[in-house]
C-alpha cells in the first residue's frame, strides 16, 4: 500500500467515524455539579465512576512470574531460569459515555515499553473508531488475552502475524451481533515475535471478520466462532531495521531468521483463517497463517511464503464452564478454603519456511521446519490467580540435507495474578 493510498484510507476511516457520530447524536453531557459517584473494588479491578456511569476510571494490572528450564540441551546464557514475563499496570477510562482510553505499559521481559496507548470513540455498536497503539486485528490467539491462554506461551502462528502496532481502525458488531468486523491502517510490523519499527512512509492495511452464527441460541453450537483475517502492504527495510519475519520456539529461542544484509523489499501480505469453540468445560482452537514477503540480499530478490498452524484443546476437569479469558471456580480458594478449578490443555503446532529462503536469504543456523507438542495443567484458586505447569517438545528439519538444530524439550511454570 503506497503512501498516497494510505493517506486516503486514513481520511476515509476518520470520515466514516464522524458520519457515524452524526447519526447517533450528541454524547451524554457532564454530570450535575455535586453529583455523587461510586468506588468499586473487586474482580474487575479498582474502579471509580460517576453516578450515571458516563465518567469512569479503572486501574487494572497483571503480573506473571515464570520459570523456564531446558531438559536435554545446553541452553544459551540467560535462556533459562526465573523471570518476570509480564509486569503490566493498566489505566482505562471513559468520558462523556462514548469516549474511552487505555494506557498499559510492560516492565517485564524486554521492558519497559508501552503495550497499549489508544483513544476510542464509540459511536454505535457497529462503529468504534480507535487510534493509537493496540493489537492489529489478525491472529486469533494473538488477539486473545494472555490471561486466558491455554498454554504458557502462544503457538507458532502468532510469530507470523503482527502483534501491536500504531494505527487507526474501525470495528464493531453488525446484524444480530453475530458478526464482528475490524478494518484498519497501521505502520506495519513484521510479526509478533519481531516488533520492529516503522521504516518507511508506506502503511499496512489489516482486516478481520469473525462470526458466531449460533450465539444466543442455547444449542450445542452456541460457542462456535469462525473467521478470516489478513494484511496487505508494501515495506522497504533498511540495514538497521530489515523489517523481516523471525520465528522462535516456546522457549523463546530463535530457529528461523535471515542473514545479515537481507531486508524486506516489496509487497507483504498475510492470510489467517481461524476458529474456536466453547462447550461446557471444553475449549478448542485452530488457526492457520500464511505470510508472503518480498526480500532482497544485494542483487538477489525473492518472494517467500511461510506457513504456521496450530490445534489446541483444553478441558476444565473440575467441570466449570470454559470461557474466553479465564475460568471462574465454583469452589474458590481464598477467603474460604475451596479447591479451585483445574484445567488440562494440549496442543500440536508447526511452522514451515519457504525452501527458496535457503541458503541465499536464511541464516546458516535457521531451520526450514519446526513441529511441537505441548501439555499444560492449570490450577485456578480463584478467578484472579492462576498456576501453570507445562512441558513442550520441539523438533526441527533443515533444508538441503543440512543438520537440523537439536530438539528442544522445555518445562515452563507460571504464577500469575490478573485483575
């Protein structure tokens, strides 16, 4: 997407938002002087709000303390041990009922950095305008909160889609609220595992449709959701910021990257079909991601296509209902000594890198394929605290008969609190 096309799309998205605002009328006025408010403290965090709810400020946060150990191979320095995976205070607010903001920083691994910082205008259920830094609407697991992931870390498809980026989007639910859409324009990032930086004036368009066709019916398929998402744009990397995709294992060890001097040089697009299903204590998730990017190494150019997929399942063995975000135990452990809830999760995921990347463009140590299985057990003492223990085995293949990297066997633990 060229710079001129990008500017036109920004104008269009903003204008659509203004049209929606005009049709909905004026937002709620300021509360009367001296009007009382409320202070709430509970599972949703700390919240201060006006009596009519038009103005609110909420403080939330999450803290993940992890341990990571490799069983068979000698880990690189600093790869295993104890770490603060995420330390994220968040401030959210609403003013005049229709306008909201969110600010979240992360002081964990790789921090400090800004995770989210955006402003929203909520004109109607079908029309929300957002600008700032936030998650790009593409990957299903990437869009899911880390609080409620089935496993300690996300699967390989998350490495091929953008995570957070700076841009503008329109989103909402349409019809009977069984179809959700999002469309936006962003600076453009290589992938969730390689955030990168904006390196040129061209922007990247992103879009997603996600349907829950049986929502509200009360039938067995009520929790079914299917969707498709994608991005398209043009990117020109630099020597300092190549703007290229990289992939890492669950142990956060790189197994695919490019040679020094290789950079993005042309069109990049992604396609991400996805589905999830909740029924009683069971949760299922599947997604497939395809990324095509143009690369250059000196005079050599190529268009490469990389693929990743995953199939995950979890069951709450204590019988509580599986839901997106977290599990609420029937018999919580806290003020009273209940048993909490226990969940078992399993997954199989893999990634295949384009054979044309080898040996001209790919790093000499890069693998051409990775496949992994993982098992995770989670204990929820209550709705805010979670303990996780996982094991994951990853093995690799190399292109051209080369020796692949050693297989990775990893044990992960996490103690988290999120409110």
